C-alpha cells in the first residue's frame, strides 16, 4: 500500500512538473515580431537613395528593438526591391498584401508609389513614403501617407520664389521637374 501511494505521488508530481514546464514555455515564448515591408529602390537608377533610406530605417528600428520593441514585440523589416520600376513595385505590392506585413515604408519614386498604391488601398495596408511627391498618390487614397509636401505645394513655393526673383527663372530644374511642370 505504501509503495502504491509513493508511486501515485510520483505520477502526480511528474504530471505537475510537465504542466509547469509547458506553462512556462507558453509564457516565455517570444511574441511574433511586427513585420513592416520596406518597399524601395534597392537596385536600378534610384538604388543609392533607396539604400540610404534602408540604412536610416534600420538604424531607427534597431533603436526601438534595443529598448524592447513595441509592447514587447520586436519590429522586423521585410525587404522588397522595386528596382526603380513601377511594374515591379506593383508586383511587390501584391506580394506584400499576401504577406504578414502590417504596413509599408516606401516607395522612393512617385511612379513606383502610384503603381503600388491601388494594391495597398484594396488590401487596407497603410503605406508611408518619404519621397514620392505626386499629388494623386494621397489625394484619393486613405491608406497612403507622405512625409513631405506634395508636388503642387512645391510648385507654388517655387513659383512664388521665382516671381520675387528674376522673372527669367520660370521653369524649375530639379528631380521633380516633370511633375512640377504640370503645376506651372
């Protein structure tokens, strides 16, 4: 009888130990990271700017992750190279829509952003660009945001500045010239 009691206690203790280990494993598992798509020109004509943007973005994410992430969840950057090509950007946008990414940082070029924007809108994925300035990008898309003035505001500013200066400086000469000319 005594041996039976000891055996029964050993079984109960073993089950309790297994349950405790399982419970600890559940509590100690690291939560899934927050995945953010980085969709940018990492190759093609705009690769230098896209690469600089990637380095800056990764530095910011590393700072956040070093402090424990967001509510204990680390941020993971998932790279998508649009190759400075609108068709590739649109295909990447579809891949992003089917991925676990919850937001998009990109694209560098307005043409790539405009190509990808409908996909993000349909998938209800928020996207933020730091460089695409085409007005149409955000005027009809509640899911695309920009961190710079749209081209129409830039054109008004340039027009006002050139009117105060030499009247001969009427046409802009900058990387946004094609979009700016539409506003003059």
